[in-house]
C-alpha cells in the first residue's frame, strides 16, 4: 500500500493506493496520526486507487473519524471503487462517513 | 486435497490468502467473487491470529479446500487454539453514528455477508471454521 499526502487549501488530501488490510492498515493510522499531531483537522481520503479494504481498514478509518470529530474537523472519502464501496455499504459506514465521487467534490 | 499450514501469525497472512484465492480461481469463481472470498478469508485468519493462541502459546493454522458437487467449493480453517466463541459474537450496530460505533465486531459480520454458509465446530481440540461457497453470478 502506498500513501501520499498533499495539501489542497486547508485540507489534507491523502491518496491511498493498493490494499488496506490487517498488515497495511496500521501504516495508514500512523500516517494520519502524524498529520493530526501536526494540527491538521480537515481530511479527504482519496481512494481512487484502493483495490481492497478489510475490517482492519474500516477500523482505521473509523478511528480517524472519531479523532477528527473530537477535533471538530472534517473527514470525507472520495472516489471509492466498487468492491471498496460494497464493503462500506454492507458495514453501514457509507451512512456515517460522507463519500464523494471526486476529490474536488469532497474538498468543498 | 490441497492444504496449507503455517504459524498463526500476521506475517503469514499473504501466503494463506493466496492459497485460498488460488483455490477459488481454479474453481472458476469470477474476479469479484474471488475478492469477496479473500475478504472473508482475511477476517477468519485475523481472528485466529488474534485469539486462538493467547499469551505465549504458539500454533499453526491449516487451510484445506476441496470441491463438493458441481459448483460448490469448501474452505476449512483449522487451528488447535482455545475454543472459539463463535455463537457469542455480537453483531455490530450498522446503524450507529460515528460516536456510537464500536471499533470491533466487523470481522464475523463481513464473513457472513461474503460467504454463502459459515459453520463452526470444535473437534478433538481443534477449531474448525468452514466456508461453503456456491459459484453464483
């Protein structure tokens, strides 16, 4: 899994490429915790190139959502591929974390 | 009958998952279905890695797979760890908000959604978790 961050205005856009599973999810959490430690509160996770997510990945995203909520920030997800969207839908995560078709839409 | 056996540790997740994917692909499941089976496999394995052998206990996980009838694949996960409380696992509240949502509970839930039939039994000191998968599209 590859993670790249960039700033778009006051939002951090985090692009995750590959698979978020029990092995790689901790790396994602570590990266985002570092950004939160730097004072960032607004996040868009760009999942256009994420092929797979398991409960470990969902847990990391939920943990991020809880931290962002505490800091009164924002967490949006963008560009989910069909298999990933399916997992979000089944688990009920689609209705608690805003999902957008594009990074631009998610940043607004 | 194809079988793989490795120590029940996260570092072995990938070859264990690849074994099951290979079985599903050989059985003719579609790419989408293989991915769903992969997800259920990861969830089953991570549960075993986390719970089967507590403290200093070490042990293996074994996966067997075979065909039953024309369009059914059976995948069996076996470990010799402590008894698995399969029926006592709660269901995550999929309607809860971010604040109310608990971090755990998703693994078995996702398995049940991805696999046609899931069974658990304990036999001669082994936990045996069985997936029955119909080739369906």
